[in-house]
C-alpha cells in the first residue's frame, strides 16, 4: 500500500511533468506567438533598424546638406576673403606705387640739389680762381723777357742782339710781352742802363711781384743783393711773363743789363744804348737770372760781359760769340713802376 502510494505519487509527479511538457506544446503556440512577437519584435527591431537606417540616411543627407551648406558658406567666406585680400593688395600696391613715386621725386629733387650744389661749387671755384687771377695781375710787376717773346718779336732764330730800339723800344717790347698774359695795359720799363740813365731809377720803389703774385722784392734795397730778396721759390730761378722759370730753356742764364750790382751804369759798353747789333760793339754787362748750373756766378745784375752785341741764342753755355754767347738769348728784366695794390 505504501508502495502503491509512492508509485502513485511518483506517477503523479512524473505525469505532471509530462503534462507540463504537453502543456508546453500548447503554450508552444504562445511560445510561437512569443516567437512571432519576438519576430515581430525583431521585425519591429528591423523596422526600427530600417527606420534608424533611414534616419541615419536622412541624417547623412542632412549632414551632406549641411556639409554642402557649410562648403558653400566656406566658399563664400573664401570669396569674401579673396575679395578682401585683393582689395588689400590693390591698396598696398597703390600705396607702394605712391611711395615709390614720392621717393623718385625726392631722389630727383636730391639729384637736382646735388647738381645745383655742384654748379654752385663750380661757380664758387671759378669765381675764386678769377678773383685770385685778377689780384695777381693787379700786382704783376716783374718778369724776365722770355725766349718765346724774343723769337716772336725779332722774327729771327738768333734774336735781336743788342739792337732792341733803345730804351723806348725795349720798354714797348716789355709791354707787348706782358700783354700776352693780360697785363699790357700797364706801364712797363726795361731794366737797362744807358749812358744817360741808370736802370735802378726807372722802375719805381716797389714792391714788385711775378705774374703768380709771388714777391720779387719789397724795396729797392732788396733788389741790390746778390739775389733779389724774393720768394724762395723764385729767387734762384727768376720767372718769365708766364710765371715759369727761365731755366726750362736750358743754360740760358745771361741777361743784358750794362749795369753794376747796384743797378747803375758800369761802362759805356751798352751796344750804343741798345741800338746796335754789331759784333764790333763789345762787352755789354750781363747778369744771371739763375746761377750757372754749377752753382757759381750768382749775381743777377752784373756777373760778366757778353762777347759782343751781335745776335746769338745759345742754350748750352758753350762760350760762343754774340750777345748770348755765354749761355743766353739776349733777354732782359722788365718792371712795372706803378701797379694796383
């Protein structure tokens, strides 16, 4: 009995479990339903997923639209930026051009200013030079008759000799020679002694200057020295009318004077008071415009006598006959007794 009860209980238990399985089959429909529901759910889920997908697509489309919109906006922005840039560039370009133009204008002005300055400087220089030249000519009152003047005025390769037209002719030759440098308007005197006149009395009282404004002597006493009391640059090589030293022609130091070292008549040997070019007229007195090339025989008014009064130009100091036989060309000294200070 007890066993039967147990068996019954067991059957009941297992039977319930089996019924439960069968019931599971019926509820299987529920399960299917559930399953359908799940499927629906899935379908819904799919649907949702599709929706989501559409939504995503829309979202993408919107996004694209937005993106396009953004792109357009960017493009507009870029265009604006370009426009602004162009405007700025043009403005800068115009500004630079104006600046360059102004700079060029300034440069041209500066160039003009420099040109004006140069012109002013040249004008000032020319004016200063002209003033100095005028001053020097105003003071100009001594020169050695040049070899060029002797050749031109005599018309001979041998020069004048002792015949220079007397004192009057010699004075006029001094004036003609001075006129070559613009000083012919002055009174000029030849430093020559004659039997009637001493050279030292013909030339005024000083001072005397060469054509470049260099002092030859302040006083008569300064002239009666072995060398004139002159600017050291010219004292030992006295200049001609151009301001150049006479030694440039060679050893042509002999200058006719017929005077003593004090500027007075030495003897009657005056080439007949400077009217004779005869070899028979002897020994006119000679001074040295510069010492001999060996440094001896320095006195500028009287050093020795010329061989005779005949014409001769000797630039080599070979002791020939004629007025330039000892080394000379028959030149003389010219003074202006009156000159502007």
